C-alpha cells in the first residue's frame, strides 16, 4: 500500500529494530549501547560560558555523570543548556535592577514606554532551557519518558508515620 509516496511496508521495516547493526542495539534499559559515556564529574566547562553557565555546568555535570546519563555526544546539548541558563540569569538580574519597562524618546521627540529587551531574552532562554533540559533528562517528565526511576528509597513522611503506628499497635496487641 502506498501512502504519501512511501510504501507502508518500508515504514514498518524502519520501525523494526532487527535490521539494525548489533553495535546500535538497545540494551535492557532501552538506551542505545556503546556510546562513550562521560566519566569525569570535574570536566572543565567551556570558556565561552558566563559565570552562571559555568556554575550550572558543574552542578548538572555532577548529577548526570553520577547517574550515568551523559554520553560524550550529549556535551553539545549540555553546552547549549548551560549557555541558555547563563544568559537567562544575566537577563533576570538586569530586569531586577532596571524593571520590566524602559522609556525612550523617538525621532519625533515623543517619549514612549516599552518592555526591556531582556524580557524577550528571558522568555526565549526559558523555552530553550526546557527543550535542552528534556533532552538531557533534567525534568521529572523527561526521566519518566526515559524510564529512569529515582534511586531514593525514601518513603513518604505520612506513610512512614502510619507504618510506625501500625507496628506499635501490632506489638501492643501481641502482648
């Protein structure tokens, strides 16, 4: 059957992983195997990042390396994420200092109030950070999509209290 000029059989074959080479086969977690993972949690940040971007680089790198979630091929995405984060922080600082609006005088001599350019910088970088962060698995939703479970074995506080109460009741009922 032909749909849109592409045979449906060809689409089905592309979706089937059996024709892929073994070196690109998915492992049991669903991630592509044989990617060279970043193992150095103290990898130096790129020099073009501002101070906020470098701080975020160190923070995120530490977490992603510890979780085994950062391949060398992902470093470009990591750089872009940290660059957006740094620009976002700088723009936020400017908005805090100067406010959301500014006045300017046009060629006719009229004074107008308009939003500062940093407002657009903040909005643009928030969108980009969200996109890059999802690619890196930095949001709860992205980790759920990737099937990554939290290593934390902590129980909910209320659940812990209820379990202790039940244990106490069971001990007193046995005596």
